[in-house]
C-alpha cells in the first residue's frame, strides 16, 4: 500500500513540474511587449 502512495506522489510531482516548466516559460515570440512599434536603425523622422 505504501508503494502505491509513493508512486502516486512521485507521478503527481513529476506532472506538476512538467506543467510549470511547459506553461510557466516566458514567451519570446519576437515582440517587445510594448504597444509602440520597434524603431529601425537609421529610420528616424526627416
């Protein structure tokens, strides 16, 4: 009976860790996160 409880606890910990690693990461999809567009080099107003 103890073996089943230990196995269930370990599997629960592994699933929780995988969810946190998979869903808790920072999304860096190429956006700066701001509402203003990024400036281009040398693209200032003339």
